[in-house]
C-alpha cells in the first residue's frame, strides 16, 4: 500500500529502519533485502526507497532511470549471492498476486524450478 490514511508502506518502514529486514544491497535510491517468505534459494526484493510508484508500469513511465537502477542492483545481488543469473519478477496488480503497492522486483536465483515462462 502507499502512503495514505494507513501510513507508509511496509517497505518504506524498512527503508526507515522502523521494522527489521536483512538488507543485502543499497544505493542512494534503491534498497534490496531478503523476502521474509523466500520462494527460491536466493529471494531478494529490490525496491525504490520512494513509494511514489505503485507498480512497475507507473515506474517505467515516470522514472525509467530508476527502473534501470533496480535492474542493476538485481544483477549485483545475483552475482554476489549466486551465479549472476536470475529471474526478476514484478507482480503487477492484485489479480497478478501483488500485495504490496510500493513497486518492487523479486530477484529469484539459485536452483530454480525447471518450469519457466513460455516453455
Ligand atoms: P508481492 O506479492 O509481489 O506484492 O510481493 C510482496 C512480497 O513482500 C512477498 O513476497 C512477501 O513475502 C514480502 N514481504 C512482506 N513483508 C515483508 C517484510 N517485512 N520483509 C521482507 N519481505 C516482506
């Protein structure tokens, strides 16, 4: 959720160090921390520190350089924690499984399941 009557998003509270997370990478505008419910050997969330954009479509339209920075951080995480190869998943919309409306990419790496999109 975004900053509205309910307050800052859970990810903004992690950025502010109000709630704990295992932070694995950080730049001026991006933070990366471990997903609390990992779905792969490496499962890290890459998140802009600003919650201005709810999803990747808004982010791509509003600040493509920030999206590119998120991809670069994802690559850094996959290289540091695995073999540098990774999936980068952006759930976009509640019907697609998005639960936190502060844009974030899931970096999935390590021994992933054989199935893949398009196969
Ligand atoms: P999505 O369903 O794409 O919106 O992804 C939200 C992700 O945030 C889920 O994979 C959750 O497990 C993860 N998550 C929720 N709260 C936390 C938290 N406090 N620390 C780390 N990951 C979290």
